[in-house]
């Protein structure tokens, strides 16, 4: 393994699991540049049974092994895989016995079993304030805290039957390496980590009735968990298992070529817009609680205060009511071009309207808000597109202003990745509303961040700052300066 650390050529595999699809990406590092090859991609979805939603763990593992075999097959003659790392979506977990066997179904975060606990905590203002002060995480239906509280309430014997709680990347790391370890970024999505330390919050564990014995002190990203030694993985002999940022959003942050001074705001734009920044300290207090600021962690243990603004979900939902909706890239480009030519709307949507969460008809929900304000609804899809993009731009700007007010810092740029970063109208609307440039990157952010932390774990790089400095010149960003008009 020492020779792998000193060799300028390293091959690593990123296991990147999303709620709707998964992929295994092969990365090649030559000492200066990271090249990516997609080895395997597969669909993913939770399964419903008896009114509840569950993840197919065995199916995911089967696809991971298939993908790793394909990654090894893509290696140049004589080359070996140096390492593997796993990231997934947040909050979901596996309860296991001391041998690592699951002892309870793995529910999907969208399961409605947490709703009673969510409502109880929302009504308990003093308890909600205490939990937020302890963890820096707001009360959200999918939180691991609420999931585990429901599990132990329904089945008290779980306290003794389960020995460990492993988040999904932790569990797949265990299947790869045989070591049970909790990684910090994924643990920080749980509402159970102490916001002022890197360990678990005794106050939060007690509030939700979750056994402290289920967890170990979280490790930082870049920690080597051992060599691959799982059953049926002989083809990976010698590869290291490295704990990368287990939460995919934390991986995406690592990939962004941010300025060292912390003056960049991050925007991951897709179905939802995740707006946040890197910080040495959390953002707390009554204003942060009211704004539902989530103080999750980045790979090195620092913070990424984050807020969730509704994103392209508005446009995706609205298009369902139009036969003229785009079906390919060319039609998308034409729609955005048509919307850009329209005059700016006289009034924008309130994108925080809870009616937009999951309506039967997004167009009808938008029309209803507009009519309540005694305004005329848009006449065609291009007009809805213009209204939605301008409204989201203002929503992004309001998130920026709130972070500046609460953190006392000023942001000079917005770094934007995700599907929305390809939308010229949305990028420009965000720049205009925020008054600062938007820098759009065509970047496989999650996989790149996963691989970057593997390279640090292998000793090929020292810090994420060093990786970003080498990555930046290889990118071709598009800059959207704010309009002066």
C-alpha cells in the first residue's frame, strides 16, 4: 500500500448512491488532474409494503458489486484499484447486531411514520429550542432522530436487540471492510450530533430516547477503515476502504473550487435549491431556528450552514400541465430562450408558500397564489418559466441576505452546480437578485468530492484546499455578472 501512496498514478472507485439512481465512478489521478469514467449506473427507488416505504439494501449491494467489477475491468493492464469510498443521501440507517446483521427494516426517509413525532416537537417550543441549541438541526420529518424515536417507541426490545446504528454509507463501508464506524458528515444529518463538538449530543439522545451505545465517536472523512475483505470481493484485494464524506451534499461541497477566504456561497440547484457556505462556526439562535438553518458538517469537521429553497420542482411540476413541455435538450434550450425574451414579471411568486410542497397540480397552485393577489396568471409555458426562474432567483437572494445577516459575513460570488446551473435564465436571475456574480460549473460534484477525499486518505494530497487549487484550472465555468439595469 505504501507504493500506492507515492505513485503519481492512482485509480479509485467512488460509490455514489442517490435516492433515484446510483453509480460507480472510476477516477484516475495522475498527480495533477482527475479524470472520471462512469463504470456503472442503475436506478434506485424505495419499495412500498403494507403502507410503509423501505430501501432494498440487498439490491443496492448487488449493484455496488456489479459496478466495482466493471470499474476493475476498466483499469489499464497491470493497474490495481487503490481505494473505494461510499456516499449516499442523508439520514437513513441500518440497525444491526454485533455481527452486522440487520435486525430491523430500513425505512425510507419519506415514510410517514415520523409525522406524529414531528408534530409533537413542533408544538413543544421549549423542547424544539433545546434540541436546536444542542444539535443545530431544525425539526424536519425525515430526521434520523424522529425515525429512531418512532422505532424504539413501537418496538422497545430494539434497545437490546440492536448493537449499532450505521448510516447507509457506514453500513456499506462495513460490508466492504468489516469495520463498523460512523462518519461525521452523514451523522450530522441525524439531529443527534453535538453542534459544538464532534461527538453525539447527550441531550438530543435523551430527548428522543435513542440509546447512546448504538453509536461510536464519528470519524472524519479521509479516515482509512482498512482493506477490502468482504465476502465475494476477492477481485478488490489490496484496495483500501476510505471513509469519504458519507453525505452526498458534503461531497459536492468538497468539489467546488471555493475561494480560501470563505466568501463564496454554494448553490446546488436541482429539484430543490440547497444554499449554504463553509464556516468554522455554526449559525445558531432564534433567527436561525426560525429560518430552519441546518448546521451539517463538511469532511474536515467544520460546518456548512444550509437552507433549503424550493427549486426546479416548481417548473418540473408546472410542465406536467403543458403538452408543449420540452422532451430533449434542444427543446429545453428553445423554452429558456423564449422565456428570456419576455419582459420581467410585474410580481414574483412567494416560493416559501407551503402550497408548493406537493400539490396535485403545480400550475393550479401557482395560479391560486397569483389570483389571491388579484393578478393575471401567465398565458403560456414560456411565461410560467420566466416567472418561476425570476422567483427562484429572488428566493436564492433572500437566502444569501439571511446568511449575511446571521453570520456577519459578506459573500462575493455564488458557486452553482446541479441541473439548474445549466439554465441561463435561472443563473442570471439569481445574479441579478443577489447583486453578485453567479459562477456555473459543469461538474460531477458528488463523485469528484468523494474521490478527492480518497486521494487525501491515500496521501496523494494533503487538504481539500490543495485539491481545489489543482482542480480549478481544469474547469470551464460560465460567469453570470449581475445586470446593471
